[in-house]
C-alpha cells in the first residue's frame, strides 16, 4: 500500500499516515506559468494499492477546481504508472451540495464530478459525511465508502453535558434525518434518553427566515448537528430560537468547517457556547484564536486511518 497526498493536504494526510503507522509515499509537484501543474509519484507504484488523501474545499490557497484537477491528474498518473487500484480519500467532496436541479436547466454537478473520477481510473472514493447520502450514492458507478464523524463528536458532547438533559436538534427540516442518526449515537454513548427538536428555516431569493423551534428544550443542553458550517447564519438563528425557548446551553457540531469570514458570528455573544468541528478542512488563520475558547477541533484522522486499513 502507498499513501500519497498533494502538498495542499499534506498536513492532514500526515496525521492519517501517523495513525496508520506508515509514512507518506514520495511524490513531486511542479507549478507552471498560467496556473498549470503536475504531480507524479517518486515511489514505485506498479501493482500497488495507492491511496490519495486530498481535501477538495476551496480556500485562499487554491480553489475547489484547482484542488479537484490536482487529484484527478495525479490519479491518472498513478494508473498510468501501473497502480493496481487507486482510492481517492476525499474527506470533503467539492460540489456535493449541487446534487439536484432546483431550477430549469440546472446542472447536477455531483454527477459530473463522479464521471470525472471514473474517467481517470479512480477505483474507489472515500468521503466523510456527504451532504446528501442518496444523491452521492446515485452519482457514482464505482465503489464508494461513506464515513461518519458522529462517534467522534458524541465523545466530545458526552464530556460536556454530564448528567443533564440533552436534546439533539437539526437547524433545519432538511437535516432532520442526519440529526436523528446523531441522536442515536449520542443515546448509545450516554446510555440514557436523548430528546429531539428541529428549527424552522425558509430561504426565498437567497434570504433566510423563520424562527420557530419544534420540540421542548427547556433547561436542556441542546446540540445542533449539521454536515457543514459555511457562514453560520442558520446555526446562529437556530441557537437564538433555542435560547428563547429556555435552553440551558447551546452546542453546535458539524464535520466540515468550510468557514467564510461571516462565520465569525458564531463566536459572538449570541452564538453557541461550543462549536465542534473536525479537521477534514484546514482551519483558516482568522479562526485559530477561537480554538482557545468555544471552538474545538475533533480529529477524524484516526477514523480515516481505520477506514484505509480496512480497504488495504
């Protein structure tokens, strides 16, 4: 088995490699004028199972498109070099939210990304907490593995709530199924009843509204669970609704911290007491000061290492 990572994902991939007890395989990357690039393996890969760990969330360093091209072209290079099998380990999958048509003639970009993966010879795709499980499963024709960070977050939540009443909540109706699954995980971890609630959310013309909360949260530790945080607007609204309904403390957990500058509102006075995210996406420098306060990063590197070991 060979474990590779583009330089943009080397930090997280190094943590995965350490958990696996194997070093990252050697590779070379070069940048060319006009934004073109190449990456090739320096280690022999003929007949080997090659795993490429790479995050596809756009950032100031590189766009989602740039990151996607680097993965695709390197996977093709591995296949051309004789790799027996290439597995793309993509904790955050770009374009996973564009999984259906919401307007006439809309693209279904998740499906197009899947076709690109298949076209370069990728044999298997490993992801963490995709936005829409059914859409993801339907998009790919090659084997896929869906990991979930729920157990990782449940352990962190258990250390915070003690013996107090706990309510797991979805910040919107669309995330109810995801939050209910997390509720089951927390129930098993705590060994006692865990209640459920969800917040109202309406989006019309790009404007988010709605402030109702369904379910009792009086004097409870409320945990809003979602797949990702971008601006944090939905979660701040949900936290405010829970406070008005008498919640004792508000916690937020989401595997993917795709923070934009507006996400700083999560760490203002009306935000949740705790924000739990994973290290699937590197945290931008603007948010690192919050790690000493309400923001906690729960590493999923051990989870991904176990998944890779099971596939190798």
